[in-house]
């Protein structure tokens, strides 16, 4: 089955499913005890896809499409997703960034048993707070096989004054059967050969040793690669909002738009004081809402470079209505371009006390690996042999990352937003995020309020680092 952009739109908007998989309604709505329940039916199944350029191949999909359908609801509504598993192995769905109740968090071995082939599982949780999120499988390498999609929670009362909005899902693809796991020869040596660092999570995938990061064939936006990436159509004078979401397994993007300045309005869904930037860096698991004013008619490109290196890995055309111009103008990534960093962000709605609040628990986390060992570790441990971060409800918890490796690690905490410590700002203005890039040889500190009891996964959002050990669990003790 070919998945064209048209099919994608039909599926997402009209609830018409592609042939070859069970016909189930999408976005079915019912009212239950005042709260609106928005019900979505997801079939996880292998399906033949085509990203518009390149070969057909078999990806693992929700409802036969990549990315999965956009879930778009209003704050306060109840999201109910009925997941039926047509894959040959167990699966789960994680609602990345949404502070759901622990049992709905979708982490195998931590919050639930995998949903086995033929089984159905119902996820249900309140959509709160408003923002841009994503969902994805949390089993094995399924994220890099296509099992992810955008999740948008709109504010209950309209906010902002934009005229047009686009969701941009940035994806790294191996366009072969199986997606990112197509080349299973690229494996790390078994842990037993590494000596003394503990055991790799058992039964992860056949062979029991983690895969090496693949070499990607292409980069997609909303399931389309290269010249098939759908243009952003704009009209002169419009204010355009982009929800940029990065569920890629192993790619950080530096985005820049020719002819326009981007204004960042939300980081990981949380509102920040608007920041103008030329280049926007977005790591795996991060989301940024940006706006631009369409005040420069023409044909332009919003393009991505791979963390400052390969320019033009991904080009999104920006077309003004009524402009006839053959070639779109690309941005340049020259030195001296404005480059927003976490230090430039402050919360739009400051929270917490004006004075410094005491920290009850403090956990240093040294991130290493890649050089002396191909495994990726936190404080020298490989998951699940890693230390538990023990907290008590009501604690203010600080995590201090120290990246001793030569790779950036987008660290993600489930179930909570954390504040990114910014010594140059009062604590109440620190931004809230759920994923933070820790660059090579750098320190980053975060703090969170332990307000959501359970066992919560905490890990690097490079899928290949996570599966090679860079994870642990935050545990509430009573
Ligand atoms: Cu995107 Cu453990 O998550
Ligand atoms: Cu990492």
C-alpha cells in the first residue's frame, strides 16, 4: 500500500483509513460525565510505505501511515486511544511530555507489560497542559521503524494571534524494510565481552546486543522526503505558527529560514517570552513552537543542517501565494547567525517562589560512553542495572548532568516538567521543559517538583544510546 501525502491528509482529517488494515473510526467523540472523551483507534501494523521519493519499503505504522495520525484535542478533554497490536511483537505507546498517570505512561517493564500481538490496550488520560507533544512506541527500536506521531493539545480558549498553523514532524529514515533496524549487522559487541559494567537489558532484541546507530537514507517532514516535502503556503501579511516536533531517533536539526526571522514562543509546549533567532536547534524529543511574519514575498526555504555540518539535509519550501519564481532561495548558515540557546529563554508565566527554594534531593548524573566502551552509561551503569533516583512526593529534586562524552545527549524525564537551572535568572523565571540537550563536555542542571507518584523512565532520547544503556528510573518511595 502506498501512503501518499493525500492519503495522510484524508486519514488525519476525514478519518478515512487506508485499505489493508482494519477499518476503524478515528477521532470518534463522545461525552462522558461532562468531560469530552476523544476516542482514537490505533492499529499498530507493518505497512508498505513510500515517502514520495525513494523506494517502497515496509515500515511499522499506526493505521498504515507514517507519521501516525495527528491527535489534536483541547485542553481538559479526555484522550482515549484504543491500541490494537498487529505487529509480530509486543508494543506500547508513550505520550512524550504529557504528565499522564503512571499506569498510562507506556514504558515496558516499568509501567506496563507490552501489549502482545493480537491484544488490545486502552490508554486514557486528561489532555493537560496545552502544548505540542508527540507519542511513540517505547519498545525496542520501534520508534525508528515508524511508530510515532504528533500530539497537539490546543488551549481551551484560543490564544495567540496567528493566521495559519502548520505541524512539522522531522524524521530520520532508513528507507528499507524494517526502517532503522534494517541493518542488523551493525551491532555492538555483547556486554559479556565488555567486562564489569553490568548486564544489558535481557531479551531486548534478537542477539541481545544493542544496534549501532544506522546511517540514514533521508530526512522527512510529515512523511515526505526531498523534493516531495510539502511546501508551507503563506499569504503576505500573515503571522504563521509552526509546531516543530522531533521524534527522530538519532538526529539533531539546526533549522533556519531564508528571508525571515523566527520567533520562538514555546519550548516543549511551555510558553516562553518570545525570542528571535536565526537558527533553531531541536534535539530528539524536543518540540518548539515558532512564529514568523510573512512580510517578504517570494519562494524561500526553511532548511536544516545537521548540527552545523551538512547543510540542506532537509528543505521545506515556503511559498507565498501568487508569487511566480522557479527557484526557492536557501538560507545560509554563516558564522555570526543568531543562535538561540536555553540561556536565552525565560518562562512567560513565572512559577514558584521568588526566593530560592531548598532542594531535598540532588542527583549528579555523569553521562559517558562511546569512546572506551560502545555502551552508553549514567554514572557508569547500564540500564537496568542503573541506580534508581529515589524521591518522595513533594520533594524538589535536582539532577546535575555532566557529559563526559563527545556526543550530545537529549535527556528526557517522563511524567514531569522540569526547570532548566539558569543562574543568571531568578528561579521563578526558569523555563519548563521535559527534554534538554546536554552537549559534549558540558554541565546542565535541572530541577523538578516530585508531584506525580510512580516509576518514571529517565533517559537519553537518542534511541541507540537508550537501548545501549543510557537510562534509569525515578522512583517514588512512601
Ligand atoms: Cu519520548 Cu522515554 O521517551
Ligand atoms: Cu545520548
